[in-house]
């Protein structure tokens, strides 16, 4: 029986693979056989004609992909949105398709120039007419979706394509009658998969394997219970049969060489309009402004890459390139995202890069009250290491206690409104917390090109250093330590027990004794190992001078803990003369505050070890406050904890033999952090040698 459904096709008179605009075409230039293509196309044409009416558009010479009539435009009722091809190789097809639509009485809408949209290849109607699924990521631009919603008066659901083999939505997605959906989940990002799962009930979703997907099983023509495709596995056929669909296979291998199959070769031109259905595109846009050394510092690339990586799209509205070497540039970028949720994720990252609203768009931050102590409102803005300001009652307010992974809470005090970063557990009922991403900006210094390249910490731009560069880094760290000391600044050291095992203890002692260290952070282990070495000459039972295990030495560790426990604290053991040297000894003697944070594996622990981790975090953050530099020495856990508490602007040097640790810690997107992959004992030894070499700027080096 032939239904009233109509399709538009275009005969393959001029079909060929002439260029490469998708991965299927690679290696296939002029490799398809025209005769076989004609034969395959005719077969498809006849199969469809058995079930529906087929109209034809005249093929045009010079436009080999015109056979893929799915890309002519998108039809709904009387209206057509004409395609705007991304690639110039296909743009010449546009007037021919437009002509056909006009001749056949359609109302044709054309998109703004440079806004690609590839018709029914990237936009598929739900077969119940409830909404339009629209793809983006390779060919069609996300910003075309709101036009579809407006012109066709239908809800548009945007899906992001991630696998370049499935560059058009119809290559991996096929809505079927009765609300069924045939699709290949691997072609979509996780957000889009979630959207699909929210709209289509599990029993209606037919997810196919990659093997079927690469045979273009999703590129199928559905007429009522018939599904026409190039090829399907037995299991897919029976799966479809179970839910009442009959698969008709018709080989289209010649067209696969151009990246198309059954669905691409047809355009359904009778698409019924649902009565109750109306426009609604969840696509959101917002214009942001960025200023600074956008090109030199790579900020603009990072911003644009990030928008796309996170599922949005952009349009650069203005770009003023600074003229002189020192000039800054400014850009205005329109950001679009498929939903508010994705928009928030994108904007919060752009805020980190220093993006701000246009002055006329500035709004106050959105605040929501805390209604359960220790729990933030769902949509809370997660703080970062960058100095942040929020807008309250039209005024920009600096956020205090800047740190990452907190919420920004506002409270009214005697001195007016105060904004602070607070940890979730510290939120109190009555606090108002910043939610969403409005009225938030980070303040970035725009260092000049020279500053960035020549400042002491310029090696940081190179991120992680190893081997020969270690010496260079040591020189710069030494110089920095010296400067901080001379100016009465603050250096905090985070150290793990490896410092002791690798013989770094004596060097760290010197740093403490000579006034280079103003705070020490660690765990139970560093203190125990340090005191074991200084009381018994071993570290975990290994003789530190000879490097051999001492018989029964493993007990040393516990003996030391026990001794200190007897005295009640490390300080008391030092006073009593039991601990006579070492890192802990120097800290006590020089009044250097230290905090030892406990963990599950701690032996003892020492009386000083703080086993309440919330209190330990508080002790740590007190010691870090006001630090100019943090030296992280081979302690991954403590260093990560410290990194999370530290605002941008504090120099961080992370030394570890494991590059993964170093990368993790120094990758804070902040130029003030640097990683050194090396043995920490060696690093400390080089550092003290270098400090010795540095002549004081104030005392002439006589002799
Ligand atoms: N070679 C064509 C292109 O890359 C194939 C188009 C396939 N059409 C489709 N609706 N998927 O544009």
C-alpha cells in the first residue's frame, strides 16, 4: 500500500566522490562506480515507491553530493528552512533546492549568512510530531536552532555530536513511528545522552552497536512499520521485529563512500504539524567581554576552545587587537549553549579566565538562603582560587577568604555586607549563597608581556620541569626564598616522610634554622621519621648513614612514638632533651608553628597529630594565611589539601619524583605554580647550596 507520505530524491547522474568533507570520503576520491551507484539508487527509489510517493529534483552538474537530498532543507508543513552548507563544496546546491521548494509552493526561510545548518541531515522530527531533534558539533551551528524553533514553531532539542564519523545527526539517530528511537549512543556527548534518555522511555530506545552504526543502520527511512536501510545485523533486525518493525535492506555501498546512505538520499517533504506543539528552544545565549593580553597569553583561544569543548558555540562579535606590544586587546563574544545548565558550566569557567558581562548587562548576583546548616542551595557557585568579586545592590564586593571548592556566602555585619568563601560544612542558616553565574567576576592582573616572560617565576609558564631544568628552578626558588626572607614575608613548607628517607632532613633543618620557613605542614609520618632518625639514627628501621636495615629496627618507629607520647607533646620531648635535633626540633626551638594532620594509617599517633580532620584543615588554613610561597615537598595528600585552601597569587613549588603528582598540583591554571620532578633530598641539597651562594643584598660579601 502506498501512503500519502512524500519523499524528495535526486538522481545520481552527477554523483561522485570529488572531495573530502567527512571521514568516509577519505581515500575514496573517484573510487565509486557510477553504474553501481545508479543501480543502488534505483533500487532504493523503487523500494520507497512501493510504500510512499517520491518526487524528484533535477540533478545539477558540478554538485556531486546533491543526491543527498536530506540536506536540501528541513520541511515542516508548508514551511522549509533552507540549508546553509558549512563547506563551500556543497554551497552551490542551495539555489537549486531553493528553486524546487519555491516551485512546489513551500514557504522558504533562509538563515543569516555564515550560520551553517544542513537541513534534515541534522534535524529530525520526532515521529509523533512532539518536537524536533537537532544536531550540532560538526556541520550545523547551535545558533541555528533558535531560528528553527521560531520559524517552524516547534520545540527544538539540541544534541551534540562527538564522533566525526557521525557528523550529521541522521547518521546516528533515527526517530521511528510510535515514539521509538533507533540510535547510536556513542556518537553523542554525555549531556546529550542524558537529554535523550529523559525524553525517550527505556523501552522505546533501540541503541545499536558500533558495527551496525558504521553500516549506517541509523540512516534509515521509516514509513510506518517499514524501516529501509543499507544493512542491519541479525540481532538488530530481530530487535526491531520484536517491536513491530520490518527491516528492508537495500545495499548502498557506493554512497557510503561519500558518507551517506538511505536516509541521506531522501527528504521527507510531508511532515505533519502537531496541533498542541509550539516553539521552545532551550538554547541560551549571552554576550561576555574579555580584556587583557588575549592573544599573547592565549586567553582567547582557551576561552573559545572551552566553549566548544563544553558543548556550546560562539560568535566573536568584536575583537580589538591592541596595536602596540604593551596594549591589551578586548573581545566581545556571544556564547550559546543548549541549555541553562550547560551555559552555567561554560560561564563559570569563563569567569575564571576573567570574562565579564557587558556594562549594560551587569546584574546583581543571584542569592539563595541556606535552609539547612552545612548544605548549600543546589545551584551554588563553586569558588575558585582567583580573586573574585560579586555584585550586590549594584556594587562590586570583594570576596574574602578566597579559596577553591567553597561557596560564596553573604552576611550582613556591623560593617555592612560581607562576602566570604565558606566551606559547605561552615554554611549557617541565614547565610545567603551565590547561585547561578550572574554578577560574578574574577579580577585578573593583565601582566605585560615583559613581566610575564621575565619575572622570577617565569619558568612557571613551562609548568613542570625535570632534569637539567631542575638546577634552573632551584636557582629561582632560592632567589625567591631570599627575597621573601629579606622582606619579612612568609614561606610555608608541606613535607612528607620522603624528605627524611632521601636525606633531605638536614637541609630542611637549615632552612628552618636560617629563617626561610615560617610554617610547617605534614602528617604523623614526617614527624615520626624525623625524630626516629635523630634519636636512633634510623628511618623506618634503616640506618640512615649506612643505608642498611638495622636488626629489629622496625620497632624503632614505635619506640619513638611511645617516647613522645610519654612526654605528652613534641615540644615537651624537645624541652626534656630527648629530641636533640631534626626538623621538629628546629621548629620547636625557632617557634615555627606546625600542624600534623592525621590519617587512617597513622601509628600511634603522636600526641601532636590532629586526628580530627576538620580541625586539622582549620589548623592548616591558619598556618597558610598570608603565605607568599608554599614549598610542597613529596607529600601528595597534604599538598593537595593545601592547594585547595590557597588563593591564586601565592607561589607554589611542588617537588615530587612522581610526575603525576607534580602535574596534578601545578596544574591550577595559575602561573604562580611550578612543578619539579626530582628527588626531594637532592632538591633540598641543591637549594641550600644555592642559598649559600646568594650574596645578601644588604651585607657585602667580604673575604
Ligand atoms: N558527502 C556528503 C557530505 O559530507 C554526504 C551527506 C550525507 N547526508 C546526510 N544527510 N547525512 O555532506
